């Protein structure tokens, strides 16, 4: 399979980010059970993005082992990831809205819009891949976008708040 090493590397990075989030949870105030609702949301999104990257990076391997043609592999993987992103975004935005309302959480509209625009671009690229391209590169683009979201959540769990200079 073409790009096999890249997909394995993405899966390893996804596992590493998720694993290091566990280390962050063990140390600091969170180890004493002092999780804020914001921290819980960040951890949930970090794990969801990371594990999505792992799953969809490994998904082409069993299909290839079953001798599915490469164009079908990229179309199926891209289509499934597009559907997953749409459903996950709907659930995520509803969860965030409820939590923000319930706990009066801090909000960063620019970050919310960055994620929405990035996810919309990723879904568009994936659907383009399903209909016309059938290439690994567009699936890789979407997976890299999800890894970037994981990294942002990871840095915020570490205490580096994106977009707040004084924090």
C-alpha cells in the first residue's frame, strides 16, 4: 500500500498524544481531582481527535489485506471519516454549548470558528475525494487537521491557553 509508513506514523502520533494526556492528568492539580469542566471537555476532544486519527490511519490496512482496489480504499475511508466528522461536530458543538451555558465556561469565538471552518474544509476535501479523486493525500490532509486539533487541546491541558496572552 502506498503511504503505508505515513499512516502508521500518524497512528503512532495519535496514540502518543492521547498517552501524554494521561501523564498530564496524573500530575498537577488534576491528579487531586480538581478537574474543571473546561479541562474535561479538552480531554474528551483530545482523546476523540487522537483516537479518530488512529482508527482512520489504520482503516486502509485491513481493506488492502482484503485486496480491495486502492481507489475504493480511499473512497471508503474518506467517506466514513467525512460522516464521522459531521456527526462528531454536531455532538461536540451541542456538548460545548450545554457545558458553556451550565458552567459559564470561558469562550474563544475565534477558536470555535477556526475549528468549524477547518472541519468544514476537511469534510469538503473528503467528499471531493469520495466523488472524484480517490487518493490517499486528501485523507492524509484531514487526518493532519485532526492531529492539529489534538495538539491544541494538549497544549491547553498543559496550561498554555491558545489565544490568551496573560494566562
